[in-house]
C-alpha cells in the first residue's frame, strides 16, 4: 500500500520539464520569505496601533496595488516578455519590502503597500505565461500544480518561521527576510532559468479565428468566470486578513500558534495536491464540477466557525478551506490559460489575477468593517453566503459552456 502510494506520488511529477522545476524552486524561495502578509493585520494593530477601519483601508490599498500590478504584469508580458517582467518584479519588490518597515504613519504605509504590491503582483501573470514556454500543453495543469505546490510549501514554512521571528526578534525581521528572499530568488533565476520564447502553433491560430475568439473583452463566459473568481477570492482572502485577528482576539492564540495553524494549509497542499490533481486528470473527471464542489467547501469552511466555540473547530475550518483550495485553484488557473487565444495569454491571465486583486480591494475592508460593527459571527455568515453565490454562478457557467460546445459541434 505504501509502495503504491509512493509510486503514484512519483508518477504525478513525471514528464515535467527541468525549466518548470527551476521555476518552482524560484517560486518556493520567493514564497518562503513572504512572511509579512499573514501577519500584516496583526502588525498594523499591535505595532502601529491602527483601528480596524484603518487596517481595512490599508488592505484596500494592498488590493489596488495588486490590481494595477496584475494588469501591468500581463500587458508587459505580451509586450516585452515574461522573463524581464519576473526579474524586475522580484528586484523592486525586494527593495520595497525592506523599506516598508521604516514607514510608521497610516498614510505612508498605505502608499508604501500600494507601491510594493504593484511591483510584487506583476510577477504572477508573467509566471503563469512562462508555463506556456516551459511546459508542454498536456502537462500545463500539472505544471501549474507544481508551482502551487512550491508556493504552498513556501507558505507552510513562512508563517511558522514568521511567528518564531516575531517572538525572537520583532516584526521588523519579517520585512528584512521578505526583501532578501526576493533578491535571492533573482540570483537563482539568472543562474538556472534561461529566457525562452513561446512557440506559436499556426494551426491553433486558424482554429481560434474560425471560432471568432478575437478579444477577451468580448468573451462573455470568461467574464462570468472572472466574477466567480472574484467571489472565490473575496471569501478565500479572509484567511489572511480577518482570520488571524479571529484567532488572536476570540481564541487567544499567540503569533507562534497562529503561524503553526496557518502552516497546516500549506503543508497539506504540499503533501496531497499534486497526487490529487494527477488522479483527477487520469480519471478524466469533470473539472468544472470539481470547481463547483470546491466552492461549496470554501463556503462551509467559514460557516462551521459559527457552530461552536471549541478550539478544534478552527482545525475543521482550516481543513475545509484547504481541500477547497486544492480543488479550485489549479483548475481555475488551467481554464484561464486554455481559454486564452494564442498571443493573448498575458491579457487573459492578467484579468484572472486582477479578479483576485479586486477581491483584495474589497474583501479585507468589508470584513474589517463587518467585524467592527457586527462581530466575527456575522462576517462568517456573510462569507459563507458569498461562497454559495459563487456556486450558483458556477452552475450557470457550466450550462453556458455546455451550450457553447454543442454549437461548436453543430457548426
């Protein structure tokens, strides 16, 4: 049994290019250093003594920067190439994170986090586009999953060590580590990952022209998909904004304990996501149905928090959101990539990233205001309800895509 499990795990990684593995390593180094983000709301309240409303506004600036960065990253990836965008994004982000610790005013930090996230999130669409160059089409979902595995392995280390750094040194240590790891990722990138052009398959271009896919702005099903991604992100991002406050203020957890609990998310994804995706692909299961069920799990992960004051319910909620995340993110990424016509990958993937960025803008501010006025209990009901709304939209999208496929067959 153990041997079969190990063999299945090994097979799920087979056939991926060496460039994808190097990209995963670069992503891991960068993500392992991203310790500030899970503790940002705690830092702003405990160290800078800001109100929940002010923290909400800073998180809104975080989202606005992420939105602008995602748009720029996608546009520049199509114009100057993903490699240059990734390089300069990491370099400027590293410098920005180091500088951010020296900003101590509400307005200054709001501007600083906006600029930092503008540069930081230009990396995401560029990295997604790079998989078109470094991965074979049949391996793209697994390549995306490997990158997510690297992100989550880094995230499992990040909060844990972040909590230790806060306890041993101070919050300022987090900013230094974030900045230095961004720069370390650049060094690795320049040494092991060479710039590569995306190969254009002319037959695919002909098919796309025949199907009249001309612009992402005219692709109505994709815009419904982006609404689903926005709602999914809106709900999911509470994990990094209001949830740490809930752990501390309602359940009395320390930063080290919060870091450990949040590390569970990344560690479980590291262990199980790749074999799970490999199994789903091998069995040819309906990916859109899987995304639908993932949204149900995300919704339940918040609703269960209102069922009991028992500390173990936090682990139940974390398990639900982790499984939902494992099922949702690889296949939504893959849908966005495969929906994009050749030459427009950057625009499609930028809009995908921008949907998350829009969620950043509204999610934290909404959550903070609801908690401040009505409490955590109301906020978890709101997030659960929005998750169920996303489920409804997903069912609607599936019907549209089924009709689209039937029309394509008839023509």
